[in-house]
C-alpha cells in the first residue's frame, strides 16, 4: 500500500478520467486480492473485461472469467456489481476478487485501464463517497482509523464514528448554535414588531452550546489514549526491579537487567494491548540522588515521562523503607506496587498496595488485572464510544473561543461571534472549508480506499 | 395593426418596480414607454403605508445612493419618520417612514410625467410581440402595439390574481382591480415556469371611530432624518398608535378557523412566513396570549387607518368580531376588510443577474412577479432591470452588484441562485457581511456607481464624499491617539466620557467599552465634536465592530478571487466527473456565472467547488 504524498492530490483527483480502479487489499502475496472499480463507465469497463457479467444483477456475487484487452484469460474470479447510489462511493461500482498472484492483480488492473479506467489516487474511493453524500467528513476520517485499528477500542471508536455517532453530536451542537443565531437575528430584523431581544435566553443557549462543546472536548484525551495509546510509566527507586517487571509485562527481554542500581538510564518503551487498549509501557531510570551526570539525566527523563504519563506504576521494593516512597505522580492514577515481595518475610500486604514477586511469579496475575482495570478506567471514563481527534479538538476550541467572546450587548456583533462558532463546527463536518483541509485528511489514506 | 410607437424599452406596470425601471432608463437616455392600467394607480402602496425598515431600509438607501427615486419620494410623502434599532450599531439601523399614500403616488406620477423621453400609456397589456423567440414589445387590449428592444414586466400580483376574503373568491389583481389573465399563458408559452404565491393585507378602519384613550401613542423620532441625499430635512406630521389583541381573539379565531381560506384549502399559494396573518399567528403560536397591533394612518387627508398586525382573509363577520374585541377598536368602522391575494410569479431562477430572462431575449422581470414582497425590494429590482436594459442596449458592461458589496447584490443573488418557497423579503441576516453593509455606508459604497450610470450629480457625490472622508479621518485619529494612564490624563478621560482606565489605551479602545458615556464623549472629544450627530454615532459604532470588520474583509477578498473565475456559458456540469447528482442538478438549474456564485448553491460542498475549480483551471481543455 503506497501512502500518498499530500501535494498534488486534488489535481490528481480533479483532472483525471471518470472511472477509477485500484487494488483495495494490501500489497504482498495473499490467497485473494480485491480490486475495485468505481465511476460512470463501470458498466462499459465491466463489459470489456468481464463480458459475461450481468451488471443488472446488482449486489450479488458471480463467478466470472476476466480477460485482457487482447482477449487473453487472466483469472477465474468472483465479481460483485453495485449500482448507484447504493454503493460505497455512491457511483456504479464493481468489486472483483482475484487470486492473489501479483501478475493476476497487475493484469486485471491493466485490463480495466486499457478499457478506459484511471488508476485511483489515495483515498479516492472514500473521497467520492464524501462528494456523493454517502459519508460526511467526520465519518470518512474514521474509515482510515478503522482500517488501521489495532486494538478493540480503536476499532470500536472508529466504527461508532463511521456510524455517525460523532456527526450527530456535531449536528446537535450546530442546532443549538443555529437556534441561538435565530434568536439574535429575529430580534434584529423584527425590531419593529416588538420582539425584544431576550439576553437571558441567549445566554442560556450560549451556555448550552459551551456545555456541548465541553463534553466533546472532554473526550479528546480519551481519543488520544485510544488512538495513540495509554502511556503508563514505571517509576521507583534504583534497583527496585522496574526493568524486570517491564520485561515480564512486555513478554520479552527489552530492558537490560542487572543487580546493579542505575542500570537503566534512558526511557525504554514497549507497546502491548491491555483490555483492548494500546498501552505504551515505559521503563525509566531509578529515582534517587546520584552524582553521575548520565544517571542524573536519566532521572530527569524519568520525571518527565512520569509527568506526561496517563498512569504510573510506582514500584517500592519490599526490602526498602516504606516511609521514603517518593511522590512521583500526584496528578495521575497510580498503581502502587510492592516489588520483590519474596523478600518481605512476614510483612502483611499494606492496604492500597499490590504486591508482586517477579522471581516467584507471585502477584503477577493480580498486577495484570489491576493494570487492566486502570487502563479501562482511563479510556472508558465517559462511558461512550465517542472520542474526538486532534482536528476536532482544534475546531471545537475555536468555536468555544468565539462563543466566550460573543458580546450580546450589541446583538449584531454577538451574531458575528455565533456565526464564527457555527463556521468552525461546519468546517469540522465538511460543510464549509478549504480544499487544503480535504487534502490533509485524505492524504492519510492509501490507494484503494 | 395599430402602431403605438417604437421605444428602447417598454415597462409593463407602474408600481414601485415599474417606476424605478422606467425612471432610471429614461434618465439614462432611453426612450421609454410605461404601460399602466390607470394613471391614478401609479406607485400605489396597496399594503402598509410605510417605506423602509430593517433590511428594506437598507435597500431603499442603496437605491437612493444609486440615484433612484424611492427614498426621495418617501421623504416628500413621509408623515412620520422613525429609525429602528437605534440602540444598536449602525449596521442594523433601519430608517422607516409612514407615508401619505395618495401623496406618494402623486409625487411619483408627477416625476415620471416630467421626464423627457418617457411616455405613460394607459392600457392593458394582453400579450407580447415576439420575433424568432425574442420578445420585441407588447400588445394591448385595444389593439395598440408597442415595439421595443427590451421589455420589462413588473406586473406585481396581477398575473392570474385571485382575491380571497372568507369563502368569497373573485379574480382580481388588487382591491377593485381586474387581474391579468392572458399574459401568464403567454409566458408559459415562452417556456417560463410559473408558481403560485399568496400575500395578504389587513383591514382599514375609520380614524374617527377609534377610541384614542385606549390606544398607546407612538411618536416619530425627535430629530427625523431624510432617506435621500437629495432631501435636506423632513418632519413628523402625525402619530401612530399601538394596542394589543386580548386572549378572546384567540377563541374567536379558533372557533372560525374552518372558514379561513388559508386553512380550508381554498388558497394553495404559499405565503410569507415572516408576515403571517392573525389566523396564522394564532395557530402557530398558541402560547402567545397577545399580539401587538399598530394603527398607522394612511395619509393626512384620509380617514383610513392601516391595522398593522391583523392581516387576515377570514370572512367579514369574523374580521369584525376580532377587531371589535381589541381595546380601542370596540366601535371601529371598517372602510375595507382584509383580504388575501393569490397570484402567479415567475420562478426567479429563470432570470440572470441582470434580471433578463436567460432563455427569452428581450424580456426582463422585476418586482413582485419575480417572487419578492415589499415596495423596497420591488424598487431595487426595477432599478436594476431598467439600468441594465439601457446598458445592454448600448453594449456596455452590465451592472451586477455583488452580494459582498450591497443588499442589492444579496437580493439578486438570493433570487437568482436559490430556490424560494415564499415571497422574498430582505432581512439584514441574509447578508454575510452585514457589519460592512449598513445604511450608514450605502452612499460610500454605491454613489460612485450612481455617478457612472449618470443618475447622481457629481457635486452631490463630492458633498457625501467629504462626509465619509471626515468620518475616516476621525476614526483614524481615535485609533492612533495613545493615552497613558497618568493622573492628569485619567482625570481628563473621566471628564470627557465618564470612564476610568488603568493601562495605556487608544481613544478607539476606550470608546469601545460598554460603560462609556457616548453623548458626553461626542461633546468633549474634539475628533468627534467636529462631526454631526449621525456621523459621530457612525464612527463610534464602527469602532465597536473592529476585529469583525477585518474578518469580513478577508472573507470578501476570498470571495472576490472566486468571483474572478468565470464559468463558461456552455459548461456541462453532467460531464464533470466527481460531482454528485445534487450538485450537477443545482449547477444546471441556476447556471452560476462565476465560481463565487457556484460556491453558494445549496448542496455545493468544498469538494465540489474544488472539482469545479480544477476543471476551470484546465481551461475547458475538453471542449
């Protein structure tokens, strides 16, 4: 799958022939490959490449022969015709499943090109779906997220977004703003009819819109955690077994382990999936006074990683003094872990702590469960499947700033601010906006989507 | 065949659209014939006795700046002047005047009669003369024919007009006037699509039968201002009155609603939502316990009082019961009952930005027949149609006002490029760049164009130019003058306008504050005290728009870039790949002239605009 370069995308899309073709399954050898054709000439192209196919038998699979422009047999394949507007792109479409041979795939695409198709640009199928109103911009963005989803939560959020959950939230926000605008405009344009401007009611609507925006913005951090992963940092004093635990959780020897304090100096990262969520686990240098400048830098980085983390695993060895526990993480959820519990002797499990011994394996299962609960709490904090992405956050912040600045003392000026907020939201859903924005969004797509 | 004569332009109808069309064209040098049923009905005000208002006042000011008649005639016929929205900024001020209807009509009649090259013809146009698909004049009922290069139809509500009052239903264009039957069929024969609209008017009551003790008096402005640059001053001669419908009115109407032609199904035409009849209001807003009623005298010498707010087509006995239930109107005598009129209009998507029919050369339309409502909208369209008929005849560039420059542009663009389900009335909320399009800036924006058209004297233009230059100078000085919060300055500022400030600021920044005493500031700050009261308020008002004005200007720049991209006349949207069917349909129906027009069509997405732009950038390589 080639990734697109963002430049020249629109010209490639705008300038070309009508009907497009591309492989929609990934590059590399597989059992089967999916080739998609979309556009007004689909019927004519199908007649050239698959003479026996009946395009009027829409949405049904048929076993067919593919032939090159020279009449040579390419493959026996399964073909599904779609008639507009009931197709992914909203145009006439054809999907052909061929055997996964690179030659067959190439020959099939070339046969369609010879019949008059153009090779699709990145994201062009989805872009056509947007142009034809099959998807709005917010839904289209999620198509790419769904394709690249690696965890259950990423897929869930993307699916909900494609289904229009987030679009509906934006639509509700728009409705509030339109009501507010209508209230102001009514008072301005109908002043002679004795309709007073009810500032209090306008204020109420403004608060309602700001609350709606606030609720959506609150899902931004969740969105980041789901999309980019929950960052969990292991901190603790030197030689408390951080790297040993790290390797155990990751399931491989990523961090160097030694009996010497101060072995880990830089931050070591690994990814794993916990509770359907991508988790980025970070091993750090032990927190403690040191005269070694490299070690000191390691401590600084550890503190930095902890400050940026979504959650912290705080390790304290069973053989260490409990009253010296550092307050490394005040603002993040913290899982307190007594490590080296095999050295604890008769000590009772302190309340609020999880105990673990990497040597005996005692408590590792319990620690995994605790970690899992913590991560779930981090992403499911609002219970829903809505999680806005960075682009949405920026747009909503613009809208919020406009609304905060709206001055209803001069209603025509207040109206401008509300219009500004409305524009910002409309830009999110693709109702207004610039071509640059579309290019930016679709440049993330691969050919064949 | 009786030859009536050869002209450059024939205008059919002498209402507000017809008068402006004929007047502008004749003054620009064209030989014009205006055909009207009766000379006495020239420039009638068949509905409310007022000119201007919010949105409508904006159009009126723009037509005046271009050299049209309406504002000047309203100044002379005006009997009470009042600017609406004065507590707000200058962009939404809406100058309005109650007029003496008979006097208004008489003034316009005199003006038109006095214009050289203009002939007023009494008669009924029953058909069009056509030659090879083009309209080349009109046929009258008495057999006369008038030939002309251009014909403008301004027939108002007369095409297929039907008057409704209760279950009574009779053909009519206006109260007491016959409708035009044959003309509509001819338009259909030319391929034009007609639609049915509806409008209504309230009862007229006898002034001496009103109980003034129970009515609230409404005065005009203390310092009334004229609409027109041609007028030096105006004065108030009458008061209006106000009352409110009691709850009982709701019951009376509910009990008789089945007798209303609006609700019984007798009227199929679509009426304006923003100007609802009292029966509409009662049905749609049952929670509003009372509705305001304004009583507006229709002139100095007449007893007739217009009952603004009680538009209705209920049967006469119900109208009387409703009116007599209203405080102050218990013993009111009806001079005329309210009625609704249904009429044919020509769907405005069929004309271009110059108001000429796209597919019928020689024929243009203006006013209510094109689906607008109101005297001001009609006059604005008439002016444009008249001026463009002359420009086209001379082979010069047509006058296409853009929506970012004027309400005229908003009006034409909305009409031509949007679909309409109800009579179109101007509102300030229709203008995207409202803060730049106030009545206060109409002359600055359009008077130069009036001079170019030959309808405004250069000397008058220079007088106004001095005014707006003085305002810009004052504004620049207020913006450039830095004030430091030292003790002496702070005391001086408190003295000047009653406010405290603690960090360095310009005068402009201080005057934007809500707590500033503007009257005092106007007297005490030299940059302001040198201006007259109106200019002072304009300057301060525009200071408060700062920030948003820049936003408007940036957006206008962007739109102007798109406006420079012309769409070829033979563009086939269906052949452009990537456009949705909805967009193709919109482009085919409205045939936008520039990319800026196309961008505003409903359903036009940024992606579609980009595809179109890309196709144009390739320079139509396909064709």
